[in-house]
C-alpha cells in the first residue's frame, strides 16, 4: 500500500516488529559426593542470558544459572551445600511478526518474565542423586524499522505555540477542586 500524495506522509521509525514468549520446564539430576539423607533447601541464583536471531520466525536465548542445594547426610548429622552451574538454550518462536519491517537489522530484547525457580527437589530412588524440576519463562521482543503512514491535515491548520501555552488565570486556580489532586502531585 503506497500513499505517495499530498494527503499522506510516510514515516520510518523503530517499533516492536515481533514478540514471542516461552514457559520452559526441565528436569535435572545432580550427583553428590555424599549420599543425602534429606533435602533442606534448593535455591536458584545468578541467572544470566542473551538472545540472538535464529531465523525470521525464531529467537534463541542462551543462558545459565546456579542451583544451590542444601542437604543433610550421614543420617542427618551433617549438612553440605552443593552448587551446580546449569546452562540452557531455548528456541522461542515469534508468535507476533510484523511483515512491514523495512530491513533485517533488528535489536533483540529478552526479559525473564519468571526467573528460574525450583518446583521440586527430591532424592532419587537410588538414593545417590538429587532430581530437581526447574521452571522459567522468557519473553523476547524484536525491534526493527517499520513504516507508518500519517494523514496530513488537509486544511493546513497549523497549531501555533501560543495556542499550547495556556496559563491558568487566578479565577481558574480558585475554582480547582483540591480533592482531585493525588499525593504525588501536591
């Protein structure tokens, strides 16, 4: 669609040209040096990630995080904390894709809608390993150049700066209802 006449202007601007979101679940098994008696806690920290374009329809997010498992052993007489670095690679399909993007020079923004967290942590049936289930949710946005078509005012009724500079009169200030003011605006 082309509007190359006096009534329309074509504007090229940066905008979100694509979006995708993915909720991931993964199960990991971690070996221990001591046979665990019980799990005392499981925390996930140090999440880091970066995204890049895989194709016109997919973004790949590579990341990692540390799993800290606090457990007891020797019939619950001693404790230890195991730290394991876990890396992942998520392919996120773009569910919204604007075909009007001007070129293939995109910026990719990834956000963790839900940081990785432990859903379940238990001692395996063999008793020598710990099985954990982890959940995370990532959102990606593709920012690129796109075209907007804007209709020009046919009457050419330009707005003057004097029309925008409207100071309140003393009478208007007296008639203001202070109950409408919020705490932040006082």
